[in-house]
C-alpha cells in the first residue's frame, strides 16, 4: 500500500492523507477482467505512476487573534489517480483514501467529496475517507474526472482544511475493435495495369486511447482478393499484384480488407470491410472480321441507294475503344458500290451506287477494311488495330422492262394541221436476253382530249384533230412501252409536243377604252395614240399598220397618222365640237399585221365629247338636262323613314304582347273559373248580373279538358285523372257538367290544396242564415242541407237551385266513377 501524506502546521489545521490501497491487488484483478491482454509489467507500472508532485512555499499570515501563522511546506502531493475501465468485480473499486493528521479516529472529522461524478460514480466514507468507484467506467465516454476533497468538523461542518482538487483518470483497455467508417468501398483501375498500381486507400478508426499501449495501433491485411491485389499494412493502400489483368476475361473483383489493433499481435481486435474493384476498359484488342470472305448478291433491277448486304467486325473493347470504322480499299466494284456505317448497330452497310446490268457484268469483288479510330499508344505494339475482309457480289438476272433510247422526246407540229399529221417517232427495246417485241400506247390520262394517237408497232405519233397554238401551245404526254411476253413489264417516257404558230389571228386594239375629248379642242391636236396586239407570235421585223376605214377616209373631224412603229396617232381636224349637238363619234380603223398570210381587222374607236374648263380639265361627259325633276328634300325623306320605323316597332310590340297573352290560355281560364265562383259571395242579381264574371269563359271550357298542373304548389306525386269521371264533349256549353267535372278532379287530386276556395268562403259574417254558398264545400262535405228552398227565391237563384238540386246525382256519379 502506498500513502500520500500532506502535512500542515498550526492550530486547527488538518493534514490530509491520500492513500492508494491495494495497488498490486487491484492491478491483478483488473488484468484478469480486461478485454485486452496487456502485460502485468505495463499495467503495474502504469498504476504506480505518481502523476505529478508540487512543492509549495507559503507566506506568513496573521490569525484572528493576532497570532502569526506559519504555513509549512507540503511534501509529496498526489493529485492524479487511475481507475481501470470496464472493471466488473463484485465490490466497488477503492480509488484512494483521504486522511488528516488531526483525525484521532474518534469520528469528529467528516470527509466530503464533490465534483464530477461525486455521489453517483465516486462515493466517500465520511469517517475513514476511503473513495470507491461504484460504477463501471468507460474511457471512451469520459477519460477523466475532476474531484474536490475537504475535511470538516462533523458537528459544525466547519472546514478544517481548504478544498483540495485532484483528478481521477480512467485507465484504457483494448475494448473497441477497429471500424471502417466509409465502407464498403468501390474502386476502378484500368485493365492491363502494371504491378503495384494504386487502386484505393482504406482507413479504419479505433476508439481506444492511441497514446497508451497498442490498443489503437492498426495493421491492415487482405483476407480475400489474392493474388490479384495486395494492401500496405501501415497505410491501407490497395495495389495491383498481378500483371496483365484482362477485363475481357474478368471485370469485377471482391476484395476483403482487415484492420487489426494491438499492432496485429495475437489478442488484438479486428474489423473488416469489402472493396469492389472494377477493371476499366482500354483498347487492347484489335477488330476482327468473323469471316475472311463474304458472299452477297444483287438483282439488276435494284436502283441506286438500295442495300446489298451487311458485315461487322467484332471488337470486345467497350465504348470508343470498341469503335470500328469501315472503308472500301480495293476491288473492281469500288465504283459500283458504296459503304456506310449504321450508327446504331455499328455494321458496315454495302449499298448500290450505280445500277448493275446482268447482261454487261455478272459479278464484282470488294475489299473492306475495319480499323479502330482510337488507339492507346501504351498498347501500340500489340497492333495492328485493323482487319480486312473480301466481299464477292453476284448480279442476278431480272426481267427488265423495255428501255427507251432517249430519256425524253420533244417534237413540233404546226397548228391547224389536218388529222393524221405525223408528229414524231419514239423507240424502245427489250434489254433482256430474250429481246421480246415491244408495243406502244398513250395513257389516256396524259392526253385527255385525245389530240394524238400512236402506232402500237413502230411508235409513230400522229394528230387526231387540228391543234390551236393560242389555246394550248404545248402538249405534254406520256408514251408507254410494254414487252410482249415475259411479265408484261412496261416503262414510260415523256413526250413534249410544241404547236408551231400560224398567222391565223387578226390584230386588234390593245385597249378598248373610250377617248375623251374637250369641246374646245384645237385643230391638229393629237387626242389618242393607238397600239395593237396579236394572239399570234410576232415574226422578226413584223409590225402593225393602221388606216382609216374607207367609209370615213374623207371625214372632216378626225385624221390618222401611222407612226411606223406599230402605233398610230389620231388628230383633230376642226374646232367647234358641242356635246349638245353630238356627244359621241365612232371612228372605224383598219389594222394589218403584215404576216404570212397577212391578217387584218377593223376596230371602232369611240370618241366622247366632254365639257372642260379653261385648263382643259374634263368636268363632265354627260348630256346636261334642261329641266330638273321635282322631288323631296333629304330631310323630308329621313322624316318619312323615321315614321315608318316607329310604326313597325309599334306593330311588332303589339304582336309580341298578344302572343304573350295567348300562351297560358288554359291556366288563365281555369283561374278565371275558380275566381268567378269565389265572387258569388255578393248576393247580387244572380245569373242576370254579368259584371262579376265573364260568362264567355264558362261557355268555352275546351281549354280545361286536359289535366293542368297546379301552380301554387309543387306536387310530390302525379295521379292520372280517373277514367270514370265524365267530361263534357268538345264545344259543350253545359256549365253544369263542366263544374261537376272540375269538382270531381279536385276531389280526386291528392296534390290539390284544400284551402283554395274553402278558405275564401270560410266566413261570411256573423248571424248569416244562408251559410256558405261555396259549391266546392257543399259537394266535398257531408252536409245534409236541403237547397230546394232556392226554387222559391225567384229567377235570380234559379241557376243555383238547378246546380245544387242535382247534388245527389253528381255525387253518385262520382262514386260510381271511383268504384269503376
């Protein structure tokens, strides 16, 4: 047992002893329970470490009573202690002991412990001063604890010594295995890499104390992945271990790396991680054609651009390293065929560049080269990165249609030529070995009006009717040639026929506008310059000549001068023109075209005399009337139109109102009938009083024959009118039958409110002996009143006496209808 004693001199001063008990025993127990296997010498030496010591000098102090106190120098001071982590013994661990030299053992001294973990992790015996650790400590959670010890009087709790601070450090054991926080790992390395090429560095961590022992000293090793890869023990760098690793043979490798603490010695803890290593591609393989010779065929009827065949060189490399470019390098068919590359399949596509002919050449040879465009200089010595293949193409015979000697034909024929005039000849031949004869025809859709015909044997085209160049100067037709025999294939050729012009149309005025001339025109003035047009083609040096017609050659009004440039000028010979005397002059003029044969025509020029001002500006060319017709002013016309519009609006409004009133005729008539019955409460003149109701409505009950919906409620059910209830015939004027019918319908209608008429007649004044006169109430109630006395009231009540005298009959009829 080791003991630290602190000495102090003076009255009331305590000496506190920090005692470490059973160091050897505790070390042996801890070494037996720790997870690691540290040697006894290391652990024992560590436990005996004294921390640090301090030697203090103190100045003199004056006490309360004036006594000079001398603070003595302290001896060796232990202020740092160690506790082994993860201790799992049955008893608490004794950390140390506090003791004062004034403690005589009589129990008057009480020891107090405060600070981190005091009272929970560390407890002190206040009598003996022994400090124990009551819980298992983990250095990775907290490496040290700072505590304060003090001795006080038990009875007064008066401090006998100032607080003394010390540290309890948790002594580490190897209880945490290494971990790879970033695993698993993924790495890539080029194939064919040299031995020792760095792939990836893995890093493991250990939560144990790296400053004590070998608990956190890690060593890396490879558990899986040999002999392809290795790992540096100290750095964790993974490197290639074999040369010429080929991606095409194996692309992925699963490597397991282990990190072990305690420097890799036996008993250390370990952790592992997985590393997936992928070999990336390099261009280390040249392209290779599966065959050295390819055979293809093409029919002679194939057109340029059609595909003949495909071939592909294989390259096991990926991406740009596996790209193959193709080209034709030799062969007698290099001018007849072309090569392209399919961008999706990367195949070489052989296409027809020119049409082949079986009768001319029956086979061709091509040599194709496939090469890599991207070559890695590192593997250039492994080349050459290209391959060649030979393609033999055979031409197949096909039954071809006839072929015209020319791709198109152009002929000329004069217009107005008689039918049967030869136009030209077309010629086609069969290029097949059989050389079958050919027949010609003109498809009708190219010559709808059938201007031409063709000889089926020799291809001679002739006209069938005269042609007019001015109507259609060109005729574009097609001629079809079909071989006789074989597959009857045909071919067509374009034939353009030009209609040559013949001078068969006379010239005429270029424009037919009237010439306007002022009344005050001066003699010798040119009033118009004439020009002409001709539908025929104008020959070289051909022009128009103009002359006055013979019948007006010697007129005294106008003259004509030919300008010899296909134009003519009209001159005025006199003055004094008046449009009141003659407002229009007609001047016939002959025009000649000088063609072969010459054609001429007579055209009439219209000259109108107009009124002009002093500057010869035309004012009017119409004859002025001497008397203006009488008429209304503009204001009067507007007023008349406004009146007409107002009248039309009134008529339309009146018609609309009339239509609106006539739409609900039946409903209004029904309501009128009910209201007329209501107004019977006035004891007026009876049937002779026609001011209270409209008898015409009662006399025309046709509109009420059908079932009418009630407008004062929305019925939940609709019941049909019972068939047993009789209805008056059309145009009936029997008001009694009509009222009976309406009463029966009201009684049979479950949706009809009972307050429409009864409520109105429910009260007729106090002291009335007659009671209610409502016909609806009298019928629908079980009243035993006898209305026969109405017969004696005179003619005014005769109608009511007739109506109510038949009550029994009408009720019986209604009951019979319901029973039915």
